[in-house]
């Protein structure tokens, strides 16, 4: 998802839209349109709320862990899966059974989850207070048992929007009750065009070198021929 300085930018987690604006020094404005020799913009955003981002275990640990230090390789064998979230109590969820059916005995490094309906409205959706679909804990544990190191999804989180801080999916994926999966990542707020078929791809997971728990990212798929 592109990041734009607009209320039409995708958004979650109850914060304002991102801002991209010229640096100002007194009356001087760093924009060619304002008479400056250069365009020199400040950018204010939150990677978790404002677009496609990749996060490491540092997202939920007291100890600081950086995505830039823990994601060391960038090409992975991936499977694109399209899922229709199921009804569960008052929620919509992605279940273990759905993932078992889609993956079968396939061996993959990464799984890319495209939820339906899948429209371009996802690029500008305002997710706060919408109770978006999420992965059930046993579904995440199933992915871990399959050796999936990189989980990508087109929602703001793999977890329920308001879950009292339990973060069951995140904790299961990074195994916070045992040996931490330091090299495992979660990428959220992706957008997978309907032109992309389900199936096997090579994934190039590109991040910016931020020393932070998460970074804006640009996953690129290459068809396996």
C-alpha cells in the first residue's frame, strides 16, 4: 500500500493520518513550488497504522528488538491463499481448518493471506473500531508447526482489534512462552491484487533499514515458472 499525506490513506489504531509536508524555517518553505531550490519534506507516520509494514518479535517484547537486525534474508518461497473469514460468535475469523485445506502438505517459508471481499477500497479503509477479521490462535499455531517463518495479511493485525491486550496470534507466532522465533516476521496491511492467482511464488520482502520493531515494507511476488 502506498503512503500518502491524506485522510484517504489507509488507517488503523485511532490515530491521525500520515503527514508529508515541506520543512519550514521561519518564512522559508522547502518546496520548489514555494520558491525554494529543492523539495525537502518531513514525514510523520506510524508504520503499524499507515500502510504495509513488517514487524519482528520486538513488537510485543519488553526488550527492544529491531526488524533491521533480525530480518537477514529477503527471498522466500511463498504461497498465496485467498480466504473468506468465517463467522465465530460476533466476529469474523480465519480458522485452522481453512489453512489446513489451503496448504495441505506444501512446504513454504511464507504464507500470504488475501481476505475476501477483496476490493481497492482496502487501500483507503479506515479500520479503527471496525472489529476486522483475525486469525484464531490454533490457526497461527498450525502455521508455526508447518515451519512458516513469514506471515503476510491484508488486515491491520493478525489479532482481534480489541482483545484486552492478549495478542494470542502474535504470541503464538513468535513463541513467547518458549524460545523466541527471532527470525520470524509478520507483515500486515498488504494489498494483493485480484490479478494475482493463488499459488506458489518467490517473495522478496523489502524493508527500510529502521532500527525499530517494525518498518514500512514492500513485498514483491515473482511467479514460479
